[in-house]
C-alpha cells in the first residue's frame, strides 16, 4: 500500500479514518492515565487487565458473538477484574505485583482453553486478539461510536477529578489523612484504565496494549518537570507515535500494534539519550 | 482549652506485632505534643493511627470538634516521591484540595502563596520537586501540610536528614505557628531537648511497653525522661569531641 492508495480509494480511506480516530483517542487516554499508573508503580496493571481482556474475548467467542462484537462483554469483565485487583491489593491478601501476575496469567490460560473449546482448535482469532490484527482492522460503526463515547468520558472524568488524581498520585497517605476520597480515586483510575485497555486491544493486541500506558508517560517524564506538562506531553507524544506507527504499518504491510510500539520505544530512547547528553 | 483528640486503651500492631499497647493520651486545642522514643518503638505507627491511616487493633481514637479536612499531615518521604515530576506550586496547592475538590479557587492560590512565602520557597515555585535538595523538598511538604492544617498539624519526623541550621529554622516556623495561631501540633521528634523547651506535652514510647505521657516538666523529672535526655547529652558531647579531633 502507498499513500496514494490510502487517499484515493474511498473504502480504504474510510477504514483508515476509523482506525486513526479510535487509535488516536485510545492513545491519548492511555497516556494520560499512564502517568498516574507509572508514578504509583502500577505499570503492570495495564498488562494484567489486557490479559483479562483476552479472556473476555474468548468468552465472547464461546457465546458465538465473535471477536468483532465483544465490547459489551469485555468491558464489564475487565472492569470487574480491575475492581478485584484493587481489592486484593488494598486488603493486603496479595502484594500488587503478585496479584497482577496471578490474574494476568490465569486469565490467559483459561482464555486459551475456552477459545480452543469454542472453535475446535487454536485459530487465527487467538493470534489476532493476542497480537492485534495482522492488517488494518475493520472497525464497525458501533466500535467507532463506542470508542469515541468512552474516550470522551475518560478525558472528562479525568479533568473533573484532576486535583484528586494529582494529590493521590503524589501522596496517598497525605490525601487520606486529610479526608480525600482515596478509594474512590483508585477505583476511578482502575475502571478508566480497564475501559481504555478494552477499547484499544483490538488495534494493538492484548499482549502489547499496556505499552501505550507506559511508554508515553516515561518519555514525558524525561522532558518535563511539572505534572500538568507531563500529562500534556504524554498525551501528545502518544497520539503522534500512534499516527506515525499506524502509517508505517500501512505502507510496509506490517501489523499496527508492533509498529506503534516500536515508534514509541524509539522516541523514548532518543529522549533518554538526549537528556543524558545534556 | 477544649479537648480535640482522645486515645483510649489504644493498641496498635505493625505486621502482626503489637508496637503500642494500652495507650491513653489526650490533646487539647493549642497543644504541642512531642512524641519521643527509640527507633522501632511505634512512633510512626501511632501517628498513622492518629490520622486514620491504620485501624487500631483495640481501643479508640476520637476527634472532638475536629474534622478530617482540618488535619495537615507530613508523612515520612517515600522513595517514589523523590523523583516525582511536579512543580513546587502544584504540590503546595494540593494541600488545599480537601476543602475544595473541584477547580482551584483564588483563595486556594492565596493560601498556597502565603505558605510558600513563609517557608521561603516562593522564588522556586515553578521548579520541579525532583530537582530540589532534601531540605527544599521538606519545605515544600511542610508548606503543603500548612495549607491543609486548619486545626491540627501532624508531623512524622519533620527534619530527618536535614542539616542542623535548616532543622532549627523549620522547627522555629512550626513553633511560631503553634504559638501565634494556636495551631495544635503533634510531632514525632528526634530532638528531645528542643521538644522539652517548646512542647506542652510529651509522649515517650519506650521499648517493651514502657510509656510516659505528661507535661515537659514532669518528663524532665521522670526516670524515663532523665535516662533518655542523659543518653542524648552523651551522644552530643561525644560527637563534638570527635569533631575537635
């Protein structure tokens, strides 16, 4: 595929436009939430939740819904998992990293078994839900609308509770001592993360989606010294990397997810090197 | 003076080991309570229980006429905080959050500015917290605690790791707040002599359940107090001698 192919054929243009819209919105949300997650040492929570997302896809397949029609099922399942992870950690039953590892690997194991039962054998469905689609994904009208609504909701809630999120991210103990609703804030962040992961999984694949949470935040933290700027830069870097990675994938005939992440990795590496040079 | 905080038969445990047992103390408005004791005697655990971060195993902590959002707390710094990308101003402003959850109001900004000025960090308000020295970071966290502390300020080792000059300055600012504004202060301290000068009440948590609670004068006269202060004296002289050599 070349650039002129993308822009001349109306069918291709439509597909590309949808993927770009959903992808940019998801990248933006993931990066913004990612700053809080990385700073609180919860980088792996995105990874845990995306594996639960894979499990949810297998349930959708078993119910005959197919992987294209799965958001209604995956969103509640992944939100529930986010809630469970938070409670496990808060109650001290398990440490955060152990809880994430248990939920994440357990979900993949059960998911693969369900997929295999549902479809008789390991199929390309498993492969595409783990690694993202091998070509540009066809997103339905419903996917498009749902992901726009979800992204607007995520950004709006984040802005409304920005001060609370900052305070809890910087110092949970202080916030709790002066009566801030810390549990609510933690719940908010995990539910929003769950939503973003599920929406983004289709494009990037469940194994790699958490990179969108982690890389832009790390890059932004190299570049800025205030929280507001880190959030802004992370969002911008994430959207730019997605667009670059997406087109690179289209032109080279490579899957979207890995390309986007390789671009993110390169940008981070460049920033790290430049800073060291200073 | 009216009572604002009472602990009754308070027993606390840390990782399933009882560290504070059967503690009975009370704090009145305008008090300055200093908590002294050796490392591992449960000072931090007690402070966390006082501000509601951990639940008592037995007994109660009761506030009277004191609401959660009137408490300013200065915790010990965590490792994750030291390289946190936030500006000085953002952090100090977060101290006003409990009383205004939504957007930052003008009065919040004014309050943050007042406390930044008090602690001498107004000129570095745009700087990143991660780029500051330990002493400056502690000033920022203290300014934030001041923003939150309408009635009660709870400090967990406010000057650990700071040089003596900065420590003395921070102590003076805190004492000033206590003396002039009537702000109630509860502070874990490593400087017993200074504590005895300024504190209205002293709590000494000793190892093995030994406890003392009373006024500074009573503490100076008590066996536990003399032992501790004497040990501290020794330590200081020893240090000076070493410096001379």
